[in-house]
C-alpha cells in the first residue's frame, strides 16, 4: 500500500502539525453511565481532555520555533466545537471536527478510522496526541491511528525535538528512559510531563471565535456509516455492576501489637 | 477457546504481569504464548511451566529494540497463520501500543484495563472498572480475534510445571514499521520506583505532625520496595514535594498496597487512591473517614507503629 | 465580645481602582464591557445585541467588538447558583418577538406550593404569606439559564469571554474607561510561574458591572464615586444541594423556624427552600443572615440538620446527592441601594447593586430587568451620539429604574428584613403589617448593621449539628468536591483576611465558611490565634466579605464548576 502521508518535500522547516483532541465530560464529580446506552453520559458541560492541552502546547511551541500551522482534529458530537475553542484561544490556527450522528458509540476502531481519514485529508508533517484520557475512553488511540496512517509512532514522550525531517522523543519507561527517532511524517503521543500548557491570553480568547472551524461528516471523508459508531464497533458493553466490594474493614486499636498484625495481613495477602 | 498471550520480558526474565495473564488464559482455554526479541527462544521454552500448551518465538533483528510497530507485524502474521480467538496482553507502555496497533491492523475489537476474564456460554467476557473504579463493567467482543489489555498485576502467575511445544516463526514486515529507531536506551538505577509505578506506597498526611516524620515513611517504603506519597495538605505546607501528591489535584495511583499514615481520608485524597488493591490506614482519630473505605484500619500512633512495622518487614525479608 | 469588624484587613477600594497601564496598542478595545455572565450581565448583552442588530449604524461605531461579557468562571454558569423560582415576566420581555418561554430551559411553572413553620418534631402548614406566593413563576437552574443566555448573546454577536476575572476598575479623569483583567499563572507567593500570562487593560466607552453578590468592582465603584446608600449593605448565606430522588416532588416548599432559633438575641434569620427540578431532581437549600451571632453558626451544618427533619427525609429518602454549592444573597433591600446607579462611563446592574427583593428571596428577574434597562439606556446614549462618560449621560438608566414596577416592589418591602432584628415573632408581626399596608406602616427607615459588627457569643450551637455519614449528611470537604471545585493548589491567596485575630473571630470564620477555608491555627497568646487559610477550597460565596474579610477575584477559571445549581 502506498504511504498515505507523503507530501511535497519540505523546503523550509515550517511544519503543519495536527493535534488530535477530545472532548470529555467536565463534571468530574458526577460522571455516570447512562443506563440506556451503557455508555458514559456525555451530557453536562464538557472540556478538553487535560493531556490534550499538553499536546496543543507542544504543537504551539514547535510552531513558534520554526513556523507552520497547528490544526486541531477532533471526532465527536457537534458541541465538541465549544471545547475546541480553548485550544484555538491558546493559539491553534484552525479546527476540523468530524461529527456525524452515526458516530455515537464508536469504539477504538471506529474512532481511529475517522481520525485517520481526517488526518490523511490534512496531510500533516506531525500528528500529536495527549497520552491519557480522563474518561478512560481513548487509552491507546494513537497506536491505532499510526497503524492506519502507516507512519512511525513514538509514545509516552516527555521531551521532544523536531527538525525539518525527523522527530526525536525521550520517553520514560518502566526501566529507565529511551530516546527514539523517526522520520517525518510521524505520530507522537506526549505525556503530561512534557510541558505546562499556557493560559490563553485575552486576545487569544477573543480571537478564537473567528478562527476557521470545519465540520466534516462521515460522507465527506468517504467513510461508510457502519464503519464507525455502534454499527462499526467490535466491542460491546454488556452490563454494569457494583465493583467487588472491598469486604469488611478490619479495624482495631493498637495495643502494642498493631505492627505485627499489619505485617500478618500483608503476608496473608501475599503483598510482600 | 484459543488464547494467544503476548509474553513481555526484560533482562532475561519473563515479566510477572505477562505470566499472570498466561496463567489466567490457561484456566480459560488453550493458552499459547509468544515471545519476541533477543533471547526469545530460551524464554519461550519457559512458558510451558505457566500453562502454555505451545510457545512461539522470534528473534528477528527488527525486534531488537523495544518498539511496538515491528511487534504488530509479528503478531499479525502469527495470528493470520495460526489463528486465535483472543490475543491477550498485560498492560505496559510497550504492550499497550502493540495491542492498539494490532487492533487496527486486524480490525479487531480491543477492551483494555481488564481486571478479570471469564467465559460466559463459551464466549469470552472481560471485566473492567470504570468511573474512577466505582462501577464494574462487563465487556465483550464482536468478531474474532478479540484483543484484551489486562490491568497490570490483575492476575498472579501460577506455576503448573508443564512444558510447551516450541516453534520459531518469521514474519512479514510493513514498510513503515522500522522507521522509528532506538537512538539511546538508559536503565535507571532509581532510588526506588515513582509513585505511578510503585507496587507499594506509603503515604503521609497532616497526622504526621511534622515534616521530619516523613523519614519514618521513607524507611518503611525502602523496606517494602515502594514509594512515598503525600496529601495535598502537607504538600501545601511544604513538607514534601508536589510530585508525590496523591489526590484530586495530584496524581492517581492504584498500587497493590497503600499504607496511609496520619491521613484523614477526605474525598479529595480518596479519589486519587481508591483503586488501590489493599489499603491500610493508621490514624489516631477513630472517626477519620478513611476508616470507612480501608481494608485494615489501625487506630493508633503512627510514630510508634511505623518504625516497628519497618523493623518487622526487614527481619521478615532477611 | 469579639467582633469580626474589628479585624478588617488592610484592603480598600483603592486597591481595586487604577488607570490603564498597558501601552496603548496593547490595550484591548471593546465598545461596551460587561462584567459578569450572570442573568443581569447577559440580559444587558442580549438586549444590546438585539438593538445593535436593528441599528447597524450604531453598531459600527462600537468597533470590532461591540459588546464583550467577561466571566471569571470556567464558563457561564460555573459560578451561578440560586434556588430558583423566577418570575418569567422579564424573560418574556427580553425575548419578545424572538423566543417564547418554551424555548428557555426551565422545569416548568410552579406546580403548587406549601409553606411550613418548623419545629424539631413538627411542620405546621401555614398559608403562604403574600410575599411568598409563586403562582405563575417558573422553576429553573440558574447555572443552566446562564449557559443558555450566553449562547443567545453569542448568537447576537456578543463576545463572551470565560476564565477572565475583572480585577481593577480603570478610571481616568473621573470617568470609568474600562477594566483590567487578572493575571494568570502566578504561584503561591505571587511569583510568576512558567505559564504566567499577565492581565490586560480592556478599554471601553461604557462599562456595565453585573457582578452579582459581593460585586468586587461594584463595591469599589460605589466607594470611588460616592454612591453609598443610606443603610450599610448586609448579606445572607445560602447553601444548597441538588438530589436525584426516586419519587417526584410535586410542589415547592418554603419553611421558616427550626433549625433557626427565634429569639432576637441569636440573630438567626432565614429559612429553607425545597424545589422540584423535573421529575428526577430536587434542590434543597437553606438561607440565613450573616449577622448570626453564635460563633459556631454554620449554614452548611444547619442545612444538614434541616435535612434530618421528617418532612425533608420523606422527600430525599432513597436519593443521591449530585451537587452542592453556596453563595451569599444581598439582603439590605431598598435602603441599602446605592443612591445612584450610574457614574461617568459606568452602569450598575442587578444584585451587585443590591437589587433583590428580600422577603420574596427573588433577584434573578430583577437582574434581568435591570440588565435590559441598562442596555436600553446605553443604547439611547449611543444613538444620540453622546459620550457615555459625560456626567449625566446615563441618568436615563436611573430614571427608568425608579419608574419601574421593580422599584415600587422594593420600596414596599423596604423594612421587612430589618423588622426581624427583633426576633421572629415581633418581626413576623411587623412584616405582616408591612405587607398589608404595602410598606406604609410601620413607617420610617429601619437601620441595618454591617454583618461583621455583630458581637459574637457562644451558645453551643454546634451540638445540634448531625454527624456526616457521607450518604445523607455531608461534611464540608466532600461538599466542596461536589461543587466541581478543582482550583490549582498553588494559586496566590485571593482572600484578604487578617490572620492574627481574637479566638472567637477565627472560630466564627471556621464555622461560617461553607467550604472550610479557614481554620483556627496556633495560639499566639493573649487570647489571639493565627488563622490557617486553604484558598483552593474557596467556592467564592462571599461570606467572608460580609464577616470582616474581603473576597477578591481569584485567577480566572478557578473556583466551582456548577452545572445544576
């Protein structure tokens, strides 16, 4: 299969950076699963997934260093447009929202399919993702998207350097750290350790409204409606239940033997 | 049911998490292990003692670096050649990327953060916590294979002492899989794990009384091979660094063992650690809210109990 | 006995007023700047939007951003909290010819109502006093309404700017020329962090302050331009919860009496409200004046105590709390109103200016009404080609306020709140007299006393508060969590409070604050203690400003994130 993100050779170091962002329910307090759809209830005000802001910030820094354009790409319901505004206020140039009724209930496959299609259309030099999703719904999207785009992937990046033809990321692993390099175009997922996202300036907030925001339907991307959404999903939520209870609390006062009792319990549960 | 289990390894040892998933798979059906990268052949042979009926290995150059995309190629080839009803991974930074890439490659459903796997009417069903560990969701797969990412440490390895039929295999690689290259790799001799990775966390709150008391926690953590964490109140007071703060405005942790010392258990802290396996609380105040959600609650003086516990742990280890 | 007013912080209006400091080309220019995306500010914005849409030639003169609304919360609605049962008349009027009440998010008209006089073991139903009849009014969530009004304003071309706190009133040559927004990204000692973003001067031909209760710049403006009213302003604190309930509630409920104590000496005045929000939700709240004298007086705990009454238990039983919040309510009434609502380049709207009908506990519709009148007055000035900074240019606003029905209503009940200074029964009798005579008797102006001047006493108030169980009775910290508050821990302290005070004052603050921001600290000898402050708990209710401190706007975007309140 021909590579899909090959663009014209880069003459300058100006880059087109696409940042994949996601709207997540904001009410941390009152998240609930809708008993009818068995999915996270996404009504109630929503905001950008917090680590996506790290990705946006990184994109803005790259643009500030070497010129270029930052495009936000998102897949979600129509009102996702509201939360894109914050990222536009930070300095992103424009936004593309893939939104379609058929898309509700999309799983990793459907979401990655839609995002990959939108990204191909944009043909960016670099695709950035935020590493973690606070609603637990997009855990490893970037790896699936990279596979569909047929481009190299670097994830868990805590420090990133970019030049006109390649990207190098330093990532923290369970054993230490790795430095990985890849030629552009590439897909990079950044961790929240990479930077501190900026606050938008007032001018930025005011200007966000006028920045181009494009909404695409599945048809615009040449995707069949059953390739996403519930119809295109290969996973299902069967039922909800209470978590296994912790069991009763064993509570006692220290009569001098508390430490021994604690150790006994720890050993009994094979935690040492 | 034929389950293919990805066995991750490090420095000549198969990872405990992967072996746990393999043991679980054995209980569900015919478990087949696959090991990739340098030293894979020798390691694959060991898979039998944890229940694998067969083990595949590949030591191709392309798998030398701990990068996900060549592994997707290898597993995709293997699944196409040998078939599988499910492909299971123990979650790790590498495994998560491999699992998701494989899902896209095979157009297979992926369920992650699984804490349990069961068979219902011959179909595989996974269980995963959601909404900050406050509900447990049953999830299934449509089509075959189904891919599962199991939460780190969810299953314990069980040695059954069997042996596995071993087979080496080759795979076809995609043109983009080797574009990412490992430039440098550093193993850190860390002074203990970070709170995000630690299996054991010893945490301190206002009940410590003074910043000096943190040294008691550090000793206990060192004896247990764990990390030290702190509540917002003591971080605010400057007693311990913000990077160790657990809670709503700090980090979320879910270690196997969480020992909360002098912590009242206000909800702002609870939401950062309620997913922990076993919670031990030591507090002078018998009415502290933490006693409502811990597993072992001790009403007493942590300044007495913690050093004693440290001593007992050390002599137990010796 | 100690009084909070004796420990007022070093902070005055001068700290909130200044001249523009940004270089000219960096100042942000808007036509009309409105501070506060509440019902008052947004009604003003919407009406302006409508008028400017109809008169493009006037709109042109206002530049690229004709109307901007600045909101310190994360988004419109995040800091809005009320009961609320609202008179729909001003909403209908605001949207006349464009929308009907069916287009506006409400929970429908009041289905029925009951008023109870409570004691510990009983609830005696009494006929609703005339000031409390709500037939024809609608139930709504103010936070929800705020989001809706903001959308309407944006559709009319208004720029709504969230996460933007207005921290200084810009005044030049005796005229208001705009406001300055607050810095973001400062650390605990005020030091700039890596994300530091300085505030900006927003210059505007006209500034409308619609800040709501404890209006920060409003207070400064009143002092700056000598607009103080006859009586000092006073406040009550309201704390409420929203519950998901298994059985729908089919009437609104108001109560008086228990758990508040009736004798005048305690200074406990207020009552509760229980409103259905559709079939699945119920909101229950308690409101009490901040002149309550017992050191241990805590409206949050009084609310928890109130919930233990059988009447309330029957409504909430089997349910689940889904939201919590707190906010002060302006209570001074007519005689505390500023003597003028305009100054050169400035208009004062809504509750910030004291426009609240206290006996009816209603201010939302007044905010909308005054917002609309302010917009119309501003428009008249613009249309005439007048400069709104000319002295007297905006007097037509004052005129329209004073000739409004709202004004008449405020006058009729002008002494009702103060009547309760002498206790529940005497107050009740006087209040009845006032109602019947439409405020003509008893005559005269009843004084108010600043809440912080009330001497504190100890009567063991806390002994009746129920213990939190995390399911029905809640502690303050878990309630702060339920408000959606995730304020950054290392933000600068936005609460100006003397931290060395007499012990009873510190205790009073600790109990008073619904978010547990203040705690009695170390003993400093001589009856004095230190005060420990956790500013990141603050839900910006404003109680501290009424009781001897000063709430200032914290970093934009911080604080509660109300959605259902």
